[in-house]
C-alpha cells in the first residue's frame, strides 16, 4: 500500500478547552508524473547494496508531498540464521528517500553513515 504524507506546520492556538477538537479541511491536488514506486525501490536497493551493505533492503513505499516529491522507504536489515536456512531476524535500521522524479537517493553521505551505525548497533 502507498501512503501520501503531507507535512504541515502548526502553531499553538488558544481555543475551547471542553474537549472539542478543532478541525481543518484539506484538499490536495497534485498533477505531476513520478517514478513508479517499485522502480524507485529498486534504485534504493542498488544504492544500499553498493554503498552500505548486502543485507539491507528498502520496503514500504510512502510518497512524500514536499519539495522535491520523494519516495520514502523503511530500510530493513535481514540477518539469516545459518543453522536454519530460510529463517532469520529482521531489523528496521532507518529510512531512505529517493527523489520521485529523478530516482536519485537523497542525502547520501549522511544516510550511509546513519545506516552503518544503526546496522552495527542492531547486530550487537
């Protein structure tokens, strides 16, 4: 399933304190072409393999509506159990974002360091 996330800025506002929640109406219309989420996921996986490690993969596409439009994925570390082939442990070690128009992985240097650190902590 694909989820669209719309970031908002909020400010504290004085209002009724009787438990009634303030409401807002949101209408979103985006007329653009973006890369297929599966293609963007494959590009993320190639970058992960070449830059960070071969036990990492991108999963769970979310389209982020901001500038630039981007696909965001969970980065999953899979550690196989060599004594029991086909089994092992999965750890979410971070998130990767791919420009939804160009397919470029965003914030590559910071992301590589963050994922190395997080993956190392997961295996300890």
